[in-house]
C-alpha cells in the first residue's frame, strides 16, 4: 500500500502569514507588545528600587490600576496611563507606524 503524505498548506509561508490566515495576527501582536511593555516597566521599577505602592503614587493612580498596567494579559491600557507609567520610571513612550514588509514567495525546488 502506498504511503499518503499530507501537504502542509503553510509550507513556505511565515509565522505572521499563518497567524493572519487564522485571524489572530492582531491579537497575538497586541499581546506580545503588551508583554514587552509590562516587562520593561517592571525592569525599570526593579532597577529604581520602586515598589508598586510608590509607583502608583508617582502615577497618581491606584495600585489596582498599576496592576492592570503591569499585567501582560490585560490589553486594555490607555495611552495616557502608559505615558504616566513610563514617566514614573524616568522613561518616555515611543510609538510609530511602519509599513509591513513585502513578502516574496520563492518557487519550490
């Protein structure tokens, strides 16, 4: 009996392409960005020996709001809150839009 092999429909595509096909690219990108921001804020707090209570005071907000900012799974952070958090640890926020790279497909050998 001949062995049947399945063809991978994603062969030759990028991981971003896979996520786009599955319709989750934007969510995955948002989660990755939020995780990176939360880690950067946490690192800055640790290097400045800044407790969550002190950080919240510097931001003029509550400790629970700060916990939401630092929670990598909470994607509903407002830009002004992010700017306050960055300022509280002596940082600034830089946001920019850049064009998506153009994909070129290579022919299968």
